[in-house]
C-alpha cells in the first residue's frame, strides 16, 4: 500500500468513527446531572401495564437504572444484586426501576426467570434513555449502564455510571439513599 492510500484509509476510518459518534449523540439530550429534576415519562412494565413516573414523585425515592440487555451476564448480575438487596431499598422507602430497550415479553421472561421483585420498563425506542441523556459505550453501539438515585421530589441526588461494575451500582445506590 502506498503512503497516500494508507493516509486516505486512515482518514476514512476516522471519518466513519466521527460520523458514528455524531449519529449516536444526535438524538441524546444533555445528560442529567445531580440537582436536575427527572423528566416526566410513561413506559410499559413487564406485565404490559403503563407506568407513569410522576406517580412516584412526592411519595418515594426512586432508583432508576438503565442497563443494556435482559439476560446477559452483567445485566443479570446487576438485576439479581438489586433483587437480593431489594428489602434494603424498601426499608429506605425507595422503588427500584430497571429500564432497557428490551420489549415487554423479554422483560417478563427475565423477571420471572430470576424472580425479580421490582419493575422493569420497556423503552424499545430509547426515548427515555435519550431524555436522561444516558450515553452509550463503544461508539454508541452498546447502551450505557447508568443508575440515577432520585429523591421523593424527583431530584437526582446521585448518579453511578460504570459499565463494567454492574454490581457496584447497588452498593452506590444504597450508600446514596442513606445520606
């Protein structure tokens, strides 16, 4: 390969990467920060029922965790860790809500398989993920793993963003709720 062809190939690869990043972030709002009020939204749970997030505001804290996909190793560990500590969350007057792009049937199967006692919401078009500004990983090819701890007034009090330490989200959430 000539030096010119090698340079042009490099430029082409970089262009594709930058375009992919641009398209990934094009429909994503600025990420929510600590102190922001969560947006209003409604999605279907694993039973096909509409869940309006505003129904929790003023009543309970909410732990909203975005995860990539049902029944994958990291997401299963995360969900089962939330399950295993669910009583601790309830003792702190907090609801746990998991959100991914999986459909209602996938959520139902996942919740039943692992006996998950909390709500899973189906965000098939990623509209809520975009509202929260949850970033993707690997140039946006994999949906990000971000947990938002929200007080009963609907204000984000803590955020845990770690793709690789799925179980760490639970410890961080409990610590934030105890503050």
